[in-house]
């Protein structure tokens, strides 16, 4: 099975709905170890993305939908999350440039490129208690699924499960990046809000492929 | 909590509009996206651009003008601006010789200015970025996002702005800014927390007998919560922390800034300055120039910070060079 631009549109639309639904939870997580506005910022950004992808012309390619979404996130989220998610989707767009359909190998390439963009932009590594902890487990899971010859939808399912378990591992971590890092030990026991929003977004990608 | 606010969501925009109306001879305020540019841009001069969350006024817009910044890009309260207003301000000030970004070290600011710089470079505009991280309160900076950029920023903006005005090129200015960052240290104390307009809530709670020592400028926590003490004791504690960390060659001279956090009377700042000057005199550090006032604030937080910048003759000449901005003006 291949995924076309309607999948990307459905992904962004589902992500917007899920983020809106869980914005209060994201705010609460952020209030514990940040400044309490992650849900509000992500909701503003994904609402803008949802509206933007509706306006795209029929026949737009997956890369074009990803790029338009990236630019909306960059211009409307603010804080650290805007450039991080925006760069992720820009790189994801580059990974599928020119394709009208995304096959299983390119689903993996898309996820790997997104993680690479976040690592380059934020200079965070696994274990730093950031969204990288969700993305990196997601990409590993997707890679295994590709090696097992799974379908695109199954690969996205694996990535979504990986992101969820990766987010859970941030509870026990000491933060080394962002405003949470100033809290040191006081942040242990709290889940990273960016890792949680990553799990929400990757679950939306999997749901949209069904 | 009583505040001079109409609609909290319009607070930053209304404040900027008032700033533009009051200082229209020096700056032009663009409403959407929000940025402040110097009215008289100089052909061929490297642009100096800074910005960051609002709530630190007069930083940065108050320092746009001759001999200092060409543009300031304010975000929402305590929130970095997104890349697009930074990019648009960059296009406006670029004279073909490039633009230097002076960015305070906060993750949101770094990521948004870095993204703007990449977009600008993709359009053929030369951009260099220098990150200011003068706050000695942050310890074990290797394991955190690093030291924060605080009041030392205003000294760097003044000196780099003067060097740009005399015609230094982008590489020279980036080098000068990096040298200044290496030579400046700050530390602050809060005796009362700020109140954020849109929430109406205090950023933290502080009892009457407590101070937050090593505070940042967003109401984030400091190094320690300690007992309230007479002004001289607070001044000594802050100055000692700064001196411990400041690179000082023998016979070093400094520019000393005693900065108010927003709700501290100037008279109290002079009480602190008196002690700082006395202590520096005792240990043989000459204060070559001084600045006392509320320049880098945290809304209505009460407290002060002390900044020392080690200087030589060249840096003093740049400090003394003419400046004409809303909040700092001399010479010329």
C-alpha cells in the first residue's frame, strides 16, 4: 500500500484534532517543568496547519503538503517547539520530494529525516529528556518494521507505539536541554511535554493511514 | 492585582504602538509582524538586530537608533518571536553588508533566530549570530541549556552598535561581540516576583523575609532562596558571584551596570551602586564608566542585578561614541 497527499492532509487534520483535545494535558505537563504553554502553542500552530492544508490545490504532492505544514508551524507555534516541529516537517518534505506516493521505504526515510531535523536544530540526543526520546524510539521501531517487510500502515503503527513508549521513558530522565534543564533533579518524575506531543502527532499519522 | 491593561491579548501590541508614537523621530514600529526599526538606516552599514520575549523593556526596542540597534523584534511576554518577523526585519535593515543577530541564550530564542538566519541566508542575506550568556547564576552549564542572557546584553548592544556605526564589517562585529560576551558577567536578585498580564498571576511566591538569589529575567528560579538582608549584604553576595567568574587581567577596568528589575526605585539602585563602587575600590578594580537604572527588566519584578564588563581603551571609545535611542542617548 502506498500513501499519497490525502494521507498527509488526513494526518495533519487528525493531529490538529488530537492536539486540540489534549492541549490542557500538554499545558499541565509543561507547567510542571517549563512555562506551561506547550498545549496552547501547539494548538495554535496545528489549527493554522489544518486550515492551510485545506486550502492546498488538488494534485498537490505529499512533499508540498508537508512543506506548507512546516511553514505554518514555524510561523505560528513560537517557543522552541515551532522551529523543532517545523524543521522536522521541512526535512520530511525533502525526503519525499517529487513523489506522488510514499512507499514503505519512504515512510521510514520521512521519519528518519524528521528526527534528523530535530536533532540538528535542537542539538539534543536521546536521554536528554526531550522530544528526541520519543522520535528516536519511533524511528527505531519503524526501521525494524521495514526490515520485517511490513506495510506502510504497519510501519506507522510501530512508530506511534515507539513514540508512546519513548515518551514514557522521559519520566525518569534528568533534563539537559531547554528551560527544564535549570530544574535539574526537580524535573525527574515528570514526563517531557514535547515527547508527549510527538506521540500524539505520530499516532495521528498512523490513524490517518488506516 | 491592579495593572494598566486593556485587553491582555493586545498588551504587547498596544505598548509597542505607544512606543512608536512617543519615539517616532527615532524608530518606526511595524505592527504585523511586530518589529521596530531605526528610522534613519545608514547605507552600507552592517545591520545590528536583536530581540526576544517582551516584558524586559526598555530592552530591546528602547535601544534602537543611532549607535546601537537597527532593529528589535519583540515576541509575546517572555516568549521568543517566531522566525518570520525576524526575517522581515532582517530584510528591512540589510544594506547588502549583512546583519548581526545578538541573541540572549534561551532555547526558544536560539531556535527561532537560527531558523530566521537560515531563511535569510537562503535569500542571499549574510547573517552572523552571537549568543549572549552573561548570567553567572547558572551553574553546571554543561548539563543545562547553559547560562542565560541577561543585563550584559545592553552593554554589548551599545558597544557593537558603535562599532557598526564607525563602519566595521560583519566579521569584525561578530568577533567584537564574541569578545564582549567573554568579558561580561551578571547576577541578579529578586525581592518580589513579577505578575504576567495575561494570567494575572505571580510567576513565583516569595515571603516577606525571603529573596530569590540568582534570578533569571522570566520569573524562573534562581540559584537559591535566601533570607532578606540589608542592601549592602545583598550587593556583596551578588558582586562576589560576579567577581568570582569575571576574567580580570591585572589593573582591569570595568563598566559597571546596576540594573533594576522593573519595580525597584532608582534610589534603591543607587544604594546598591554605592556599595558596589566601595567594594570595587577596595580591591583595586577601577570603574571606568557606570550605568544605573532599569534597562533589562522582568515586568514588575522587584530587585536588581549587577553587571561588570572588563574594558580597554578601544571599548571605552566605543562606549563613549554618540548614541541616540529612546532610552540611552549621549554625545553627538
